C-alpha cells in the first residue's frame, strides 16, 4: 500500500479513524464498530496517538489488531509531544515490526493550560521535522499530514499555514487529511489555494457527523470549526429528542458528503469516534465504499 496509490485515478480512499479506548467495555464496543464498518470496504484504518504519548502501546495494539484481523493497511498517528528523536525512532521501528504501513505525522497540541508548544530536549518542534525524519529513516512507511481548511488556530496567517503544509508535503507527506469542517466552501477554497501553491498531494476531507448537542459544544470549544446556522437550526428544531438530533446530524453530514463526492474528492476520512451508526448511515445514504 502507498498513500499515493490509495487515492489515484479510479480509486476512492475511504479511511476510518479510531482512538484508543479507555476501558475494557469501550474496547469491546470499538471492535464491534470496526466489524460493522468493514461492510464499506475501507482502504485504511488509523488510530490516534494520545496527548503526550499516553497511549503509545495501545495505539499500536489497535492498528496491529485491525491489520491482522482484516488484512487492511493501517496507519498510526504519531506526535512530537513528549518524545525525543530517539524515542520517535523507537516508535517507528516498533510500528514497522507490527505491520503498520503508514504514519499520520503530527506535531500535537500544547499540554492543557499552555498556549505554546515546546519540544522536549532532543525533540522536534514541527510536524514537518517529523515527516523529514520518517521519510529519511523509514522510507517504507507512508506518510499523511494534517491540513486545516479553516487555518490552524496557532498559525500567524493563512499564508504561513499553507506554506507549512507545503513544507510537510515537500518533506515526504503523501496525503493531506484535513481537520473536520462543516462548510464545504472552506474545503474547496483550501483545495484551490493548495493547488495554486503547487501542493499536488491528495487532499482527503476529514468528516465527523455531529449527532448531538454535546458534540456541537465540544467542537466549538476544541477545534473551533464553524457550524453553519442552518445546521444549528436543524439541531434546535430536534429539541431534547436524542433520536431527532441524531437524524438531523446524519442528514446534514449526508448532504455534506454528497457534495464533496460530487466535487471529486479523492477519498474521505471519517472521525468515527469508535462508534459506527452515524458514519454507517451516511455512507449507506450516499452509497459509497472504498475502491482499491
Ligand atoms: C487528521 C488529523 C489527525 C490528528 N491526530 C492527532 C492525534 O492522533 N493526536 C494528537 O495529539 N493530535 C492530533 N491531531 C491534532 C494536531 O496534533 C493539532 O492540530 C496540532 O496543534 C498541530 O499539529 P500539526 O501536525 O498540524 O502541526 P504543524 O504542521 O507542525 O503546525 C503547527 C503550527 O505551527 C505552525 N508552523 C509550522 N511550521 C512553522 C514554522 N517553521 N514557523 C512558524 N510556524 C510554523 C503551523 O502553521 C501551525 O499553526 C490531529 C489533527 C488532524 C487534522
């Protein structure tokens, strides 16, 4: 597998993102989710890397488990937070040993309560440096990087953020997976700006169906993605009913995905949050699956 072939002509790269569950019970639920989502023939499954490297072993257990059980390409997310270059090297070596074919290479967020990212002694400051490390020392690993249709929160300007993305792609990033967003026009503008800057790497929209009010609040707080008034109105209309909120969320995500597919995106990356119903309903309604 190579990210460049997952998203080539005649292909549709469908990926699902999991996170390391915190309890035995939620781990069972996560594996059921994976089983349910196999019906859509994903091209890739990824698993996040907890803040500060808190889930190192668990992230690899999950991706290795998916790879062994389903024979699918898998990618581990990896951040620069809390690790020296030597520790990052160790992680990459273990990932290769355990059948991981790609890395989603990230800088990571500053620890809670801090506004600025500070590398550890002997560590890396930016995702572009991690991409370079992987590309140089582990060339058999595919590399995806993060892109921000609404610009990264800490970026000095949109231009500087896009220059950073170009640096990551030039250093070896083979696919750009975007932060979640809810206005497709932001994605289309981002895609055009990337193209005009010479970033020809496949840009894979990150999609997260929002199916209840607590998720709405979480998004506003954590990543500050804009939620369209039309969607908030639909959620408000749903009132207290959990099932009506779910329906409103699925309907909005279905429209969003329909439009993205019609606009020729090379694939989709679903933030499934270890639960399948919303993603499964959207995929069913749009009628898509991975094509490889
Ligand atoms: C698809 C996806 C998956 C993610 N998975 C995880 C995960 O598993 N675990 C986790 O903890 N977090 C994850 N994140 C969140 C991510 O770690 C944060 O968004 C983080 O704040 C930035 O990471 P980055 O890789 O984009 O950083 P970078 O690309 O390094 O950019 C960080 C900031 O620095 C700026 N910058 C970069 N280079 C320079 C430079 N040379 N000079 C000045 N400014 C510069 C950029 O414009 C940006 O504002 C994920 C995000 C996405 C979109």
